[in-house]
């Protein structure tokens, strides 16, 4: 009986927190401004190995990365050094799939919530997928949306 009750409680919590997101993930009627925010990140890391600086320019100088559950954020400089080291070691992104959940815009600031999968290949040719959910804050600079902060949780 306790197991059945726990299942009902967990299932109810999942319904309350997750089903709405699944419905939003199917949204296709983004406003032009929402679509511009999505477009700013739609390629993920693709092309990073051939033009790292262009990819990195999509992140503000004061951008931070936070892996949900960590005690601290990681500053841009430290994160970019780790990414460059990873790429310079011969690792490559080979696929990227973005599923935007929602985009909320307040003037020149936006919150983009998404689910993504990055396909990575090691220098030895081994491939793996990295699945994650993210909430990213972006700021419009001129006509371009630039990342200000990224929160991420790995899904597996």
C-alpha cells in the first residue's frame, strides 16, 4: 500500500510540474522576438572547433554558468578555458537538438527555458549524447541577443 501511495504522489507531482512543459515544447507559434532569442542559441556548440571566438562572442563578458546543485557559479573566463581545452583535445560536437520550452521577454532581457541534446565525439571516435535542461538569461545588445547567465541540469 505504501508503494502504491508513493507512486501516486510521485506521479501527481510529475503531472503538476512536467506535463505543462511537454505541451510548451510543442509550441510552434513563437513571436518574431521570441524566435530571435531561440535563434541566438539554436546552433548550440556546432562549429565551435572551427570558429571558437565567434561562438564565444555570444556570451557576455560577465556571463556565468551554474550547474544546478553546485555551490558556486563558474565565471565566463574559466568556463571558456575549459571548453577550449576540451575542443583542443580533439573532442567535437557532431549534433545538437534544441527544444525550447518557453521564452519570456521583458524589454531587452529574456529568459529562455529549454531541453537539449548534444552529440559529442571523442578523438578516438567514441560518440555519446549529453541531455540537459537549461534556463538561460539573455540581453539584447543592438540587434543581437547575448547570453548573460546559464543554469543547467544534466538529465542523465
